[in-house]
């Protein structure tokens, strides 16, 4: 082949091969685009051609056991500006001024956003309410504004503010649960978001006259709690008062549990926060301190973060403590159940007890002398309970400590539950520590449990011996209100027998009736309980007092004829008026029970002798006392009280000290300067029957003393009163009313004879 032809042939072959390769590559790419990767590119195309907007699902509502709404979601809207669609500067200025008027936004910032002509989405204001939305819609319609839109979303509301704050928790900016029940039941409450799909053009703008496809959101399920709004209110009110009365440094907490089922009826930690604004510090002093640190951003953030975490923490389940003498209920139950001790055993207390070289003191200097098992419980005597613990033995103590659930989580349906610190079997058996671990544990120290663990153990000790798992969600409802699930009480195990439990009930009732728990007495009700005073040995001593900081607590049980509720309150590091659980915590629980029992439907019951008692009591000196202490003193005397003012210390009392007042009478306690000016006018009761006069005087906020004829006789009427009608006196003043028998008029007598 001539050279030139050979050259042409080579060129042809190369060209042919190049064409084959090019077409091969093209076919391969087409196969990939249309077959192998078709779905991927379809999704990309769809994303460019369609706009997808999320529809937020409403979180389910949270109700208390009686249907009161504790947390709910409401529809709100986010205002969005599309700068690329703003017509001109005149329209932008008009929008900026209107949005500033309606929503308080800075008009200059709106103008700056509107000048970003490359953008189709700039968020102006999140979470506007329905009334603002309607005004904005009117403006958009009247002015023919096409660059403003509103995107539907959901906002969480807590109607009662800081009510049950740590229990409920709160949601974050993403509408997801962050703490408490909101976090634990987030998947139940959240629901499923919806979508709106709309066709868009090449610039990303919605195409007119094109249909949109809407996939509705599915709202979350709702929760019905075991919490009772009334009981929660009584608990929180008294915790807040105790916090201020005793300057409690490390917060106060309390829980009310149904002893028969494990239902948590109330749970609170104070101070707390408002779940509507969870990032704001609820403690005014801490908020002020945070404000002072703003100049140092690092210190400010550290302090704010620490205090926020603390205020969100549920102290009832999230912190552990040494329960102190409240734990003696468990020691007593174990000793009686095993038979290592009986109610007939006696114990000698000279004021201390030695275990090896370790001396354990009694709170009463000089000791209690010889005492029975019952008296040892009433006296809350540590030396006696060391002896009871030694008789029980380390092995049995370890077994019952675990059986009462104190070494394990309760399993409550809340996040953040902590399990305390307990001793090993060898420590309790004395293989290490020389018996000191068992000795100190017998009266509730050198180990830690949570307040809820302790409350559940008390429930088991008095309810017949059954340990229940606590819970706070009673039912789950769907968005139509249908019941999805119901929680049933769950018994973990039988810890002690009914016979032993009955003995414990008698012991704790005697503690309140005639022992260290007297300040928890409520007239007309059989109350049981146990005090707790614990030194915080894990902390340094107070530099001022030279004493260890304390935790004061009291567990109250009622009604003792058939225990239904257990109330446990702890005050962590009282800063002033420090003392004992019997003097500080017991009055708080007594005040809670005084309101809770009638609320639950229990009427006070008095013996015939008590009901017929018309004697008078001498009013004690109450001025300078904190309110709870004054209330406790009056309850023990069978006297009622009325608080006037917003203070926490009694500035004045009426009737005054040493005055006589009938049983059941009311002592008025004035607690601030403004209240000292309170006066009432004495009504006239002349000619009234004793019952009518009594009602009129008490309705006026006064007390009455009946004198003269036997008021139980017929035709007895009031013939004189002192002070006189119309006089102005302080509330609570005693009005003395004299009665005598008044003969019927002649015509009335004649009428009676005719009738006969």
C-alpha cells in the first residue's frame, strides 16, 4: 500500500476508534442518567421544581388527674419577608413601619433585610399570635403586598407559670422536650410534622395558578397525670413559705404519694422557674448576680449555666441525701419483721452510745433513760436505734435495705433519677469499720437515698407491707381524646407482713400524738409521721456557727386508720431558725395535711368528749415566730388561725398572749406593717339565738365568748355584748355575748295553747 494511502487508513482507524469511544462514553453516561441514577436525578429535579414547607405538629396536652391543663400547644405564625419580591423602596418602608407598629421590630433591621435582593427568605418575627396575624393579613390584602408570608408553627404554653416546673420540664426552640415529662415522653407528645408542596420557577418563587399538595400534620398524644392540682398547690405554697421563713440555702423539696398505689399526687422543688421562659433565672437574687457578671462574658456564661441547670433539676429524684431519723421507720420495720426485737424490748440511753471507740450522741443531753421500743421511736433516740440495729444484724439490715428499694432506682417515669450510696454487706457485717457502719445506718446516716426512694419505703412500711413503683402518668390519650393506654399500679414486692405494718402504723401515730412529731398534729385527724435531722458530713462546717450544715425533714402519713397519702418534705441547709426536723419541717407537713385532708374528702372526727368540750385555751405567745411555727402551736391547742399580710413572721396576734379563747376559736396573725392597720366593725347580735350570734361574730372575723344562761336551753337570746355593736376593733378580737331565757309573748303562748 502506497505510503499516502497507509496514512489515510491510519487516520480513518484512529477517527473510527475515537468515535466509538465517544459514543460509548455517551451511551454509558445516558444509561447512568436515565437508568442507574435516574431516581437520584429525579429527586434533584423535584427539589428544584418544588418548594416544601413543614407544618409543625401540635404537641399533646398535659392534664392533671382532674382535667386541668398544665401544658398545651397553640398555633402561632412566623413572619417571613422575600426581599427578591419587594417592588420598590416605598413598599419596603411601608412594610418596615407596619411591622414595627404591630410587632415592635426595629424598622431599620427590616429595611436592611429587604435590601438583600438575592434572598427569597428572611425571617422577621417568630411566634406571632392570632390577633397580630389577622391585622397583618388585613395590611397585606389592602396594600397588595406580595413579599410577606406567614408560616404556621406551634408554641408551647404553661398556663400556671412556674407550677410543677421541674416535673413538667419544658421544650426547646425546636419544640422538642428538654427536661421533665416533656423530655421523657417526647416521642409520645411530639406527633408527626406535615408538609406543603408547591411548584416553583427557576428563581425559586412560587408559580401562580399551580396547585399545592398538603399533607396534614398528626398531632401528638396527650398525657393525663396522677398529679392533683390542688395538692400540688398546697405543697408548693408551703415549700415557698418555708424557704423564706428559714432562709433555706440549698433549696427545699417535697412529694405527696398515694401510699396504696404509688401514684405521685404532687412533687415540687423550690425555688423553681417558669417553663414559658426557662432560660430566665427564677431566683431574683441569682438573676441579679448574673446581671452583675455580664461584663465578664466567660464568668457570666459559667454562672448562668450552673444556675439554670440547678433550677431545672428535680431535687426529689435527682439528688440524694442522708435521710436521718425518718429512716428509723425502716429499721423498726425490719427489726419487728425478723423478730430480732419486739415492742416489749427496752433500751437504756444515758445520752450517748459507744461502738468501739466511736461515740454517738443523743439529741437530748442527759439521754432518755430507760425506754420502750415505742418510746424510743417517739423520742427519736439514736442510742436506742443503734441497739435495735445491732440486734437486727448487718446481714438482715442489708437485706431489708434492699427490699425496701433503697439501693435501686424507683423506676419512676421521669428523667434524671439518681440512686444513692449504700454500704456493702461486709461493711454492715462489721468486717470493716468495726460495726460503725451498721450503727450509723440504723438511725439514717452515712448512706444516701433520694427523697422519692425514702417516701416509697415509708409507703411500704404503712400500707400493709407492699413496695410500689411510683408513676406520674395515669393515661395516654390520642388527639381525639380516646384512651390509648392506662397505667396500672405496679407492686414490686411484699417487704413486710400486714401484722408488722400495723405495728409501724401505731408507732408513727404515737410519734405525732405524743412524741417528736407533735408539730404535725391536725385537730380531728389521726396523723402519723417521723422527723429527720441530718448533719451533712460530706460538707465543711459552717464558718460562722462551727456546725455542720443540716437537712431537716419530716414524713407525714394520713389518715392513720387507713393511710392514703405520705407527704415527705426536706429543707436543705436552713440558714436561720435552724433546729430539728421536729421543730422546722414537721409544722410544714402539718400545714400541708391540714389543707390536703379536707380537700381529699376526709372530715375531721372528734370524740363525744372533744365535741362537748366548751373549755377555753390560753393563747400562747406567737409574736416573732415564723408562720409555720405559730400554726403548729395553735393546731396542738385545738385553735384555728387566720394569716393577714404577706410577711413570714408574726408581728402581732389577736387575741394577745394569755387571753382566753374558746376551743376552735381563731387567732389572727398579722405578718406585715400594712396588716397591722386592719380593722373590722363589730356587728349587733342583740336578740339573736346562740347559733345566730355565733355565725354573725365569726363571719365578721371575730371570736365569741358565750356567758349567762345555759345556751342549750330553749328561748335563749342575746341580751348584751361587749365590745358594743359598731365599735372598730382588730380582727380576731373576742366579743363577749351574754344570753338569758326570754319568755314567749302572751299572744304566742295563747296561740300555742289553742294549737294544743
